[in-house]
C-alpha cells in the first residue's frame, strides 16, 4: 500500500498554491510547501490551505527548494514522496492514477507526463522539452517524453539512497538519472495539463536545457 507525503516547491505562486495544496491533501499527508524566497503571499496562502511551509528567505532555485523539502519529508514514515508543481499545471485529481500504478508494481518512479503540441505552446519550450527528453532517455535507458515534468511519485527508500546536488531545474534530470543508477524502474502515464495558454514559465528554454544536458553527462558518468 502506498502512503505518500507531498513536496511542492513554490516561487511567487500565490495565485495557485492554495488550490494545489487543497487538491493534494486528500491523497498525501503531510503536504509540504517550500517557499523559495517568494515576494508575494505564497507562504501565507499555502499555510492557510493546510500545508507545512518551509521558507527560504532568498530565492535559491528549484533544486535547492526540493533538497530542503526532502530533508524534511524523508524523515516521515511514508512509503513514497509525491512531487508536483505549485502553478497548477498538474491536476491533483490525477494523483490516484500515479498511486494506482505504484501499487500495481509498475514502477519505483511514476512520472505524470504532459502531452505537448507545437501548436499549443511556444516553439522554444516545445523543442527544449523534446531535446531534453531524448537526451535523458538515452542516459537512463528508458523512454521519457516529458523530462521537465515535476509530477512524480517516487519510493522514499530509493530517494534516501541518492545524493542530489542540483540547484535549479536540472534537479529533475539529476533525480531520474541517479535513481535509475540506484536500480529504480521508471513508469510513465499521460496526464492532462490544466494550464498552458498564457501561462508564464520560469524556465529559460535554451539556457536551462543546455545546462541540464551538460549536467546530465556529469550525473550519468562522474557523480556518485
């Protein structure tokens, strides 16, 4: 049986974080939000929605927020850690689908992959994900279509075995490479995305993808 706690990294997401927390709470406990130095009311709205909030006084990057949150959640007596983003790109109502796959034994890491269309999103973001996903797939020996997806359910015991060092968005790639090296099996399901048109992404398509690809080489061949 899967028992999950949730980890949400957030930066200036006052508009959506409360909805994400409330939507997640029926499926995971505790729900932990790491407020990465937001200058708006992200922390207060997450706390009012029922989350445990850990706050960085200054913005340090998504990777740092994830690592801070893992220090807390991996001390909980839970079988899995559920990751999702604070911007409501992921529908919390789909969490049971990830849980079901894990309970059926179909993966130590279950990724909720968004469907992408070049017609529905900026070309730079589309091709950045396509290229990043192809490189990641090559490194881990398994097909991944959404390398930037932050919607994941991962066995807590495997997370305790890996040492993460990423400070930015590259932590998504680092996590998968090191987990697969530790013996994790990856399962993917397609999920719908609640937002895209008009949504502002904090990812810089070219530079963040280039940085992630270069670091992927390090994570695959040089890092422990």
